[in-house]
C-alpha cells in the first residue's frame, strides 16, 4: 500500500492514516461545515457573484452554436491568440502559437508540468506557505517538496535561502507570484535574483501566475521578463480567478515548443481536452478593454479593505495583501493560539467559516500556528455580514 501513488499523495498531504484510512481535506471539511451550520463560507476562494456579462454571454453563445464536442488538443485557436495578445500587451512577451497549451484549469497545468518532469528521488523547491497541490503532486510523482519559508509581514522570498535549498537532486522551482495564500507580489529585484540563480544552476522554474490580473499596488512581473532563460521557463495562468468563473476550469501553460510537446504527452492522458465551449468565452474576457481590469482591481481592493478593517475591529492582526482573493490574519491577540482548532469552532461560535494556514505548510511553523485565511472574493453585503458575525469573537 505504501508504494501506491494514491498513498504517497495522501500521506504527503496529511490525509492518510497508517491503516490506509482516508480523511477529506480541511477545505472540504470546512465547506461541509458551512453548509451544515448555515455559515458564511470565507474558507474557499470562489466568488458568490458572476463574472462579466460579455464573458458569460460568449459561453452561452458557444454552446448554442454547437461547440460541445472535442476541440483541438492544444486549445481553441481563439483562446491561444487571445493569450498571445494578452502576454504581448501586458508584458511585451512574444509567444508562438506552439508555445501555448490550454488545460483544464491551472491545477491540471501544474500537475501535468510536474508529472512530465519529476521522477522518483527528485526534489522540487517551493516557497512556503504554498498552494497545497504542489506538495501532493510532487509526492504523486515520487519526488520530495523542499520548502523555503516566507515570513510575515512582507512574505517576500529570500534568494539566498532559495540557493541554499538547491541540491544535485533539484529538478524544479515552483514560483507562485502573485502569491497564494499570502497575497504577496514578489518584488522585481528578488525575481531577478531568483532568475539568476535558476539560470546559473540550469533549473526549470514553474511559475504559477493565476492571480496576475488581481494585483492592487505592485505590478506582476513574469520570470522571463525578470531575466529567466526562456528554455527554463514554464509559466501557468488561468481565467477563473480573473473573470470570477472559478468553476469553468480554463487554464494554460506557456513554454517553449519542445516543453509544450512533452507536457502535452502527459496532459492528453489526464483530460485530452476540456472546457471546450468555455475557451472562446475566456478569449473574450482576455480581450476586454483595460477599463474592465482597472475596475476589477478597484472592486477587489475595496473588498480587501472592508475585510481587513473588519478583522482589525474584531481584534485580529491581518496582513494586508497586495493581490489575490485572501487575507491572512493572526488570531493571537484575539486570544486564540491555534488557528486549526478555531477553524472548527468558528462556524458554531459565530457562523463564519475560514481555514488555517497550516495546510499550506509542510512543516510545523510556530509563526503560522495562529494564522487563518479569509476569502474576500465575495459580495460586499456578504463581507459586511461576516464581519458583523465575527464581532461576536471579542472577549
């Protein structure tokens, strides 16, 4: 049993007992608990509102026009062209059509990339806390995830710590910026230092950029723009977060044509194709005028500020994010030193669901033990009601 891929994955993610029993992730548990208790769910990162009408209408139109069967394995040409245009418009990066692969969300893109290159015994470096998929899929491939910690309040990467973590077994570095769950946008100077390190060691960088359009102050800088050798670059993004359609699962990989071919060899046995009528709709979204993206950022900034102010009023210490969907908040000053225990109590105490940051870390970090993650990708009235309920935590 211990040699089974499912067990490696579940054990690494802390979901498997020695007797082979399995338990759900804390995210699934919290979602179920929210439904059972009628709580406001600020635990998972999905909006409780729809995306732009132009994008929704484009999806409906594609279905009505019969775009419901298998599509091109590499992705709809409309979406591929839209990705090329967006990359050129936002970052000045020119991509060939053979340097893009459309996937079933960024999660599949990350999985396919890791499974394409990570062999048993290999090491993958990620900055911690991190999106939990990194650990699980690295374990599934038989590799080991090596953590390099990020520390509050800035949560910026330390290039020297990264270089110290590199060994002859290092196969890849996963670089997630804008960062989940901290909301940090990694500074360009640090990215350039990381690119220099990766170039010197010849290590592939898998860049998870799904929050690239949801930055509130600093601007996202792709690793290739920061000096990474394009031959070492695998960049990943998606449309779900940007256009508030997280259930659509439309993502993409950007890399040189050789790597796209190699990753496609894995991806074709995962989903072959997917989200076919939704791909042209995401293409429509990527082509929206700059005004939409500016308004989107302004709206999410206001939501962030509303939640931050509310958490401060309750007595927590929030770390103000520069991007994304989430606010991290330390609960020590409120009188709670264990965020995991509080997560299970919170729905019963005040009718709000959140998640601890501990599932985003592979090691027991005392500095994260009392830190919780709250989603602000919600309607303003949802956030206001959640803040009102959280006020009941004051002691």
